[in-house]
């Protein structure tokens, strides 16, 4: 995971172990193996992502 501070948010690039599809309001995505997202509460995000 890569953290880059942008203003008061942190950008996180997440590499998945295998390509995964997601169900979004407009339908399923193509299989993806990397996500980019922004988190105000980085510690809370990591705790949730790790299942703790």
C-alpha cells in the first residue's frame, strides 16, 4: 500500500491478490487488481481493511 498525503486526505493504492469484480450502482466492473481511494481516517481505514 502506498500513502501520499494530499491536503488533509491520504491517497491509498491497494493491490489485490487476484482480479476481482465489484457491484456498483451502474452494474459490475471489469475485473480489477488495483484500487485507488482516499481516506480521511487512515488508521480507521487500515483497521477495517484488515478486519480488526
